[in-house]
């Protein structure tokens, strides 16, 4: 999982190098904005995932999805799930956090000097990044390929799991598009203030709360028993004092 999270942060290099190599002040400002924005929100991005790693005692994404057999992490970590979606909007440079390409201020931002296939590649990378982050959100908070709905299409389990995972990913991606249609854009100083003075302290407080929960209680301890075929059949919450 650490490998995939690292890959999701590589878009900062494309934005920075595209703005710097354009020999344009508008593009350079857009590249610098994008770099500052992504690096700032990356801290909150990882901090909000730490409680999930901590309580599941694993970085393995398959184990994290299996732990959501009966209860999605969206319900267990509701505040973190909401904040994490806000972080994904900033990580993918989507409205209201699309400051690197604010057309009212920077014409088109870091991609102002690019046209034809180069411009198309930038937008392809942006929407690919949106789909990848939607898949990450589905895996951590919406149960991944696990569904409580019976197989109504008479598919085998592998194809049905792929279908469920893709449907959830497209649903989250549609929310990205809906947010773009209804929210205005932040100013850049408001964006940095939101990250460093609001989201980052709140995410650290979530993390410290779960550390306290585990240290003083066996809180939200997942007791997952596996049968001989490797299928989970018991999922129990314990909240007993040590």
C-alpha cells in the first residue's frame, strides 16, 4: 500500500516541471502553487490513514478490505472519511482546490503554454489521478470489492468483485464531478490556511485519539477468524478495559 500511495504523489513532478519549463510567469506560478498545495495536503493525507493502519495492524490493502466484511470504515471513521475526501479534492487539483490552473488568475496555470497532444496528456493524467484516488478511497472506506448485495448478474465471484469495485469507484468519481459544478474556488491563502490551521490539527487529533484508545482500552479491536477456506466468518468488536 505504501508503494501505491507513493505513486499517487508523483503528479507533483509533472506540474512543477511543466510550469518551470514553459518559460512563462503564469505557468511558473501555477507550478509553484501546485507543488505547495500537494506537498501540504500530503501530510494530512497520510495522517488520516494512520488510524486505519494502526487499528488493522497492517499496511496490506487486501487485509484492510477484508476487515470491512461486515462494517465499512466509512461508518467507523466517519469524520476521517469526510476529511479524506476533502484531501483527495486538493490532491487531484479539483474544484474548489484547482488553484494551479485558475483561469481567472493564471490564464490556464501550469499548462498555459501547451496545446494539442501535450495539453490532452495533462488532462488525461488529471482524470487518471482522480480515478486512482477514487479507488484508494473505495479500498479504505467503502469496503473495496466487498458488497452486501447478492450476485444478481450470475457472474463468478472474481468478475462480480471487479464489477462492484468499479461501480464504487465510478460513484466516487461522479462525486468529484458534482463538487466541481456546485462549489466556488478558494483563494490560495485560504487554501493554505485550511490545510495548516484546520485540517492538519484535526487529522493529528484523530490520530492521537486512536493512540489513546488503543493504549488505555482494547478499543475497536478486530477479532477476525478465518475458516479453512480462508473466508472470514466472524467479525467482533471488543471494547474492554485492560
